[in-house]
C-alpha cells in the first residue's frame, strides 16, 4: 500500500518559520509606513478622541464648561462644571471686610479644611466642619446653631472651593445667611488678625 | 533623545548588541506584552479623569504652566486621548501611531514635571479635591515611572517584526 503517494511534501516547523519570515520580509518592501500614512492614523485617533471627548463632556452630569475661571483676582478658581459650587455673590473678597464682620460678633466662622489642618492653626473662635465629613456632624450642628445663624465659611484660599461647597451644604440644610471668605486662613494670618 | 537614538541604533542589524537583548527587542510576545501593559495603564489612567473632569482641570491648573483658556479644553480632551490610544494599543489598531501619541503625552508630562521639580513648585495639593492641604505628589517617582513608560513606548513604536493580535497593523518603519 502506498498511502502517502500524492500527498504534498511534509513541511517541517523550521520551514514554516522560513515561509513566515519571507512573507514578513516581503511586507517590508510593500508596506512601508510613510509619513502620510502615519499622519492619517494620527488624525483618525485624535479625531475620534476629540469627538467622543466633547460629546461625553456635553452629556455627562459632571461635564465642565469649555472655558473655566482660572484667574484668582476674580475670585475662587473654578472649572465651571455642571455641579459647580462657586457662587460669586457669596464671596467676601477683601480681608478687612471679613475682619469687620468678625468684629461684629454676629457671625460664626466655619473652617472647611481637614481637622488636622484646623488643629495646626485657625481663625480664633472658628468651628471645624471638614467639608468631606459634613453629613456626619450635620444633625449635631443644626441642633447647636439655629438656622438663623450668620455663617462665614473659609478654607485655604482662592484655589480652594471647599468653603463654597460647605456653603452649599448649609443652604441645603436651611441656613440662609452665609458668606464665603475666599482668601481663607493664610490671608487672615498674614494680616495679623486673631488666630489660635 | 539619547534613549531614542540608542533604541534606533539597537534596531539596526549591523550594530552588535547583546543577543539576549536583541532577541527580546525582536520578540513578538515581548512587544505584545509591552503594548497591552501600556494600553491597560492608559485606559486605567483615563478613568478617574473622565469621571471627574473638574478635578482633573484643577490638577492641570496646579502645574502652573498653562494659560487659563487651555485648561478646560485639555481636561476634556486629554483623558479621551489616553482612553482611545489605550484601547488602540490593546486591540492592535494603529499601534505605532497610538504609541507616538502616548509618548508625546508622556514627553510633555516629563517636561512639565521636570520644570516644576527644577523651580521647586509644589503642585497637586489635596486642597484641590479633598479639602486637605500640604499633600504634594512625589514628582521624582512620577518622573522615573514616566521615563520607564516612555522607553516601553519606544519599543512598541520601533518594533518592526510581525505584531501579534492586531486588528489594523501599522506599516513597517524604515530605520
């Protein structure tokens, strides 16, 4: 019996590799990547990223405006997201004005920074309400301070919006007289006003 | 540039190179591993930026290198560049161009980090997101990490063998 007659010659493992290598080398000459091809690919990849990026941002509940407010001379910086907490009308932009309000004794100063930072130094008489833990202390706070209390929130300056965020939480709880001292503890300390 | 030149020279057959390094540089499996690694890293890196664009915008602001009108546009656009290029690397779609973009971003990041390291500018403090101050990113560590990623990117970019598991391969590169 001559069962193997007519079969194609057996191709060994090394021969298969050689065939692949030849094809690879052949491609080297037929499929060279030109600058034109690369530019086309870059445009496609970046174009897809632009289209998806701006579309997703438009529909996302956390999307931001195309242009933010990054000039500290105009107030607290903000990316102007759909969840933006910065409200310019609440801002006290002059340190002496904040001091005058402090001197009236009618306002409760709330420190929105972390408790550790508050412990290191704070406006004299300020109460610590770290913005991240507001709802842990909200009930106790409302019991202690009636909704008619005048409140001034602050954090670490114009690059920090935690004071604005805390103000929004307080509005949600029903407080109505709230201001945000945007220059915060560093400016207060620099002016030599009372700290502890 | 020295690294780039070294790798380009390493790819040239007429230049003697340790045979194990040569084998590794020419290995399709090594290329696949590096490509997937970079792809997954960049997909992961894009996630938090896409979820919280406002925080990412503040981090860009924190570098203190970019004009205000660029910050939001970059915060919207860059995370999706990372995502798309990461996916392109994993799926094998235009891997060389995707790596070029990724390495471009890494290069810009390395420059930005270096500038801030040199001028001693502290950035990415916790006050941008979690109400904490005093937190500073370990810029030196970030720099080393990104230089490693950049070198891995060069391996994918200059690889001229048969790439495994690619949907749309890039053409061969004349070196």
